[in-house]
């Protein structure tokens, strides 16, 4: 698979083993073809079980995970071992898209990304991604990597539009993957989104996802566990916002970052 499907299933906080596996199976059988997990989430094994249980061909599914600076570490040998551990937990031969989760701790562009290149050459990962970078770190990563940078994952929603990061992705032909695309539920309190949703007889969540999906090179990975929420999020693929609706959301004057950690690039 050479592209990142526009809608993925996010699995952050989905730590109940049975519920997690069932939600992954449900999403895949409902048409999702992109599943996003991470070492930090503590659910790679359950995600793997859900993939195995789904009546969907493995080669049709993009499975993404992330290496954490504290859990596996990001030194060269730690990256190699961390990927092997994730493969074991997922029950897979190859990780389709593997991210550096945060550029902190012992992250070193030359050393860390050389290990990603090595693992790609060995077929243990198919594509390289990074997460929570800024444009300077993205430029550095692209300079260091032999492999193409396929995706950058960052918190992105109507209250944190990330225009600079999206424009960088578009200019450099990689995917911007929006995590927390529903602003952890805060989109339901946005007057602009609720007004558009009421007028279109849809949900604010669907409006938020459709707004993101209207942008070139942008994918979304909303988390969901129930069959209803999985289906509701997928319905955003069928919602096309008007130019006026998109402009109204673009004009929201808030910058609310919901995900923070010490050493994040935007704290410098």
C-alpha cells in the first residue's frame, strides 16, 4: 500500500483488550483501511487481534504504530529492538507506517532515522513517519532520511488548525495525519460547527472531520470504540462542505492545544 487512507481508526485510551480488538474488527469490516496505534497506548496486541479477526485482507490495511522515546528509546539499537517488539505484539511481519512518536529524550535525527532506514531496507517497516515535529525538525528529517517521509502526525482540529504544518506537507508531498481531530469532544461546543451541523442534519464531529478532509494531503484518525461512533465518523467521507462553510471554520479564532509534554518543539 503506497498511500495513507484518509480515514483511520484512532486507538488512544482504548486499553480494554476485548473492546479494543472488537472495535478494530468492527471498523475494518465497516470499511476502514487504516488503524493507528502506538507503543505508548499499551494496546498493540489487542489491535493485532482485531486485525487478525477482521474479514479483510491484510494487504488492504495500513497499520501504523509509533516508537516512544521513553518506552523503547530512540537510539539506533533501541529503534531496531522496539520495532521487533511492536511486530511481535501486533502479530505482523511488517509495520506499514512507523512513526517517531516525539522528538524528545534521546531522539537524534541522524542516529534515530538511520535505524528507520535500516528497518525499511530489511522490510520490517514499509514507510517512515514522524509525529509532533515542527517545520524545522521536518526539514531536518527529510534531509537525513534515505527513505521518503510519508507522514507527519500532529494534533489538528478546528481549534488548532496547524496551517503551517499542512502547507509544509502539501509543498513536500507527504501526508499530514490529524490526531485528536474532534478536539477531544470540544467541537461539540463550537457554535460554528454546531450551526453548520444543524443546518446539514449531521453531527459536529462529522463537520470537523469533513473540514479536515477537504484539505489536500490531510488524513484523520479519530478514536472510536462503539459501532455507532465508528459508523458516524466514517459518514464524514460522504459529507462535502461548501466553500462558505469551510471558510467559516477556517475563520475560527482560537488556538487551543490539548496535547502537551515537556520538551515539545512548540515549547522552545
